[in-house]
């Protein structure tokens, strides 16, 4: 990777250049983000997974830019216009807009007014006018009359067209205007379509104005969506006269002030360049740049929400009764064993219109007893609140807990290829109920089967850059999976595919080997898996767990490449590896500095000792029960000042949405979270967090509920 790119990335991240260089080098060797951040801390100076992901993102960006530079340079060189100075500027460029500005004058383009003028032989006249080297343009223009240019005015107009295009393609002019436009206001005007009933959600953006630099990301995306759907028009309120004056002043400063008739021709060309070519182009660029920033902010929020969702507390391996609630169609009930296997399913009808309450109670009681149910999972969709209330009225065995589980994405999973492969003989309702139960047992293992965009935790996720969104979400899922670790003998191929260095093909091979030969007995057995070579083993081994393995380190985050270090630690303490693993007292006696060697420095040794104290520890918290207020069932039951329990269902840049047990979620605006000047709600709240809120506003017409966070 070029030094200019390394310097740029280091500056962006606020880290040392050697950290970026080593990290980029590891990527070129085939290393993954989780592996680098967890097992190569000496090489990167301890960059975390977010920083390592940023390095990879910008490395990919600059790799693409390098390819673009090759195209630009070859095109300009083929045209015979590549100078040493221009080559140097292009090669040293680290900004895509600057690169495109430099390329613009030489870029093959469609036929323009300037093209026609050049074909008519007017470029020499334009050059003299542009360089302020002609005193009387009209007299000079008379020399360029021909069968295509029959009048002096036509010749002057053609020359002005060439000058206007040249100005519009000048990098310094474009950058100056960008700076001006970025300080101006975005102005919207409502269209005729704005009077339609569907336009209500954009009402706040009709005849709206705000400085572009101050627009929050969610407002940028909302305005652009309103524009895309035809409800508003959008402009930047840059002053055309002032912009023209600035362009003319800069033009004159670079050369000299034109005198006499030439001045009016130059000024006319400047004004034409601005109004016809630059204003629409720069407006589009500035809006696109604002959208890029809004995309980045929104994707960042989406990624954090997804991380919190995937790392939600699991109840663990317990026997589960899961219910996908329904009214007319009944409640779909499934019973799962502690490994999530389907044991039984049936449908009950405890709600109107059937009202088979007694029969439903008998069926549920029988299932709880027969299958030794330990926990009950109830989907939070339609009839979820009523079903939970019904279940809580049934006498359950001591210790059986009831949980409300988010249904977001369950229907997507139930109709997916993954669900059909798991349950080819069951319909979508059974698959959906199984998904609800499994996501209570282990949210991470179940949710990786669902497209993250279907999980209901984003902000304008369909409007943002889809490539950036996919990159962020893939990195987030990969980070979560590898931070928790994966049981090699129970993990689905969907979960295994996110383990560092594996991917879908190897995941299938791993499961296939497990099916043919039985449970893995050691990590080294992975070497027998088809197409799983040394590099893949290096990347994945530390993130795979084998409970009950002969070597206890195979159920820890200690990488096999460091087993010899643990063996030496145990030997020095006079115990076996098995006796050392999990013994905090013994681990506390280890002096880390004694075991530093070669590529394994103090950070790695410290990580090893920490892992030996609590091997395979799950970083997630434990799941907890929750109950909504019994007195609230619809928005009409709400009164200002009420204090209610709730569950955070989504977090955006402007606030958090909270389920308080009715159809409509309430919003805690960022200003109502108890922290002054808060800009990031994720610093205060987490997805699915249990909170207490106060109702501070109810709009029944628009079904909106305003809340204040209490605790």
C-alpha cells in the first residue's frame, strides 16, 4: 500500500502509520478482522475490531482509487496531454472528488456547446480571451469566420461557451463553490403532490429551510426521500451574483483584470458557467456529499443497534415452549429441547372469536409437564400482549419463567431457504414459532439466519448506500459471532459461516464432516475437513469451542499457536494444563513478562492469562423477565404524567422507540434522556433494555406518543 494512503488512514483514525501499515499487510496475507484484532495485537499496537475494520474499509477504498488512477492516467496520456506536474498531482491524490476534478477537463464527454465551438475552429480565440491576451475580441473574432461561423457575434458566443466549460472544469473553481454551497441553506418547496393523504409523514419538510452544515443525518435522508417521492423540490440558496463575483475575482487574480469589451465577455462567460454548468453540478455534488455523511451516521447507528440485538442476553440451553400469538388464526405453540430441536407443535385458540380458554389451558399445562418446560417465549406481535396476560394467569410449575420476545424478522426466516432446509415438512407458522423460541435461547445463533435489514433496528436503512450498509452489517455480525465464540459441535452452518476465515462453503464442509464422523474431539481435527487449509485453520481455530474436549484449551479463546506457552506456564507451576485452566488462584501467580517470546508479546500473554482464569466465558449478560403495566391496552388509556415500564425496540440518531405494551411505540427524543447536549442515544440506552418512562405527550390523531426517560 502506498505511503500516501497509509498516512491518510493513520490521520483519519488518529493512530500511528506503522499500525496501519502492519494491519494492511496482514489483510494482504489473508487475515480477517476478528483474527487481527484478537491475535495480532503486537503487530497493530492493539487496534480494536472497529479500528481494524476502518483500516480495511479505507484500504479497499484506496485500492479502488488506485485502479481509477490507472484509467485516468492512461486516458489523459492517450490524448497526449499528460504532463509531469499533472501526473504527480493525480498520483498523490487521496480524495476521489479531487481526482475526478483533475480528470474532468480530459474526460470523454457527450457533445456540448463548447464541443461544437471547438469543431468550428474557435478554440484559439477562446484561448486568447481566457488568457487576457487580446485587446479587441470583436476584431479578433472576425478572423475566425467560416462556413460554420458566419458572424462575429457567433464567433464570440462560441468562444464564451468554450471559456464557460473550461471554468466549470477547473478544480479550484469547483472546490471554491463547494465550500460556499456547504455553508448555505437547503430550501424545499412543497409540490402539488404534497396535498395527497400519503404526504402527511413529510409535512414537517414542506417549505422547509435549514443550513446544510447543521442538518441532522435523519433530516437529510428524510428530505431526500420526500424529494425522491415527488412531494418537495430541493435547492441550495447560494447567491448567484455573489458566486459569480467570486469566480470573476479569482479569474482576474490568476491573470490580470480584462479591460474594455473583453471584461464584459469574460463576465458573461463566468455567469453562464455558473448558472448553466456549475450550479446544478455543485448542488448535486454537495447534496450527494451530505447524503454520504448521513449514510455513514445512519449505518453506524444501525450497526450499533444490530450489535446490541445480536449480543442480547440468552437464557441458554433450556427446554422452551414458544408461542407465535394470533387471534382468529390461533396461537401456534412449539416445544423445543435444550438444543433447540422441535419436539412438538399444535395450535390453541384462547382468544376471541374462538375463546377456547379452558381447552387452551389444559393443552399448555400438558405440554409444560410432558416436555419439562423451563421457560416460555411469547412473540410480541399481534395478540402478544393478550397471550402473555393469558399465560401469566395459568398456574405454572415453580421456576418456569415467561419472556416477551421480539418477532422482527421471524416471518422472513420462516419463509427463507434456511427455514425450509431445517423444517421441510413444517409450514411457515411452525417455523416462525421455532424461531421465536430459539432466539430466546440464543439470539445470536438464531438471528444470523435473518437478513439484518429485516430485524427492525435501522434508520432509513433502505435509503442509505447499500454497499456501505452491507459492509457494516457483515462486519458487525462477524464481530459479534467471534466475540462470543461458537460451539463447533452444535453450531448451524449459518452461524459457522461468520466465524473468521470460514465462510458458507467451509461451514457446510464442517457440518458435513460432523454428520459423517460424529462430534469433533479437538480443534486439530478440523485439518481433516475438506478444503480447510492452514490459513483457514489459523483464522478460525481460536473462535471455535469444543466443550468436553480432551485438551481444555480447545474450549477457550486461547489460540492453538499459543498452547505451548500455556504448557510452559503449567510446567513452571508444577501442574498440568487441565489443572491450570479455570484456576484463578494459580493463574494469579503467573508473571506475564516471563512468557514473552518472538511474535507473542505482553498483550498476547496477558490475554492468555485472562482467558485461563475464565475459559470460554460468554460476554453476554443473563436474560431477565419483564411485565408491562396491566392498566394500559390502547393509546386512549394514556395520560400525561403516567409512569410506565417499557422495552427499547429501536434507537436512532434523534431518539429511541419504546414498547409500552400497546400497538404504538412511544418515542424518547434525545432531549428527553436526561443528558444535556446528548448526540448519541446509544451512550444512554441499549436495544431491548428495560426502562421506566413518563408520558409527556399523546397525539391520538397521528398515533404518536412522546416519552421522557426516568430510569
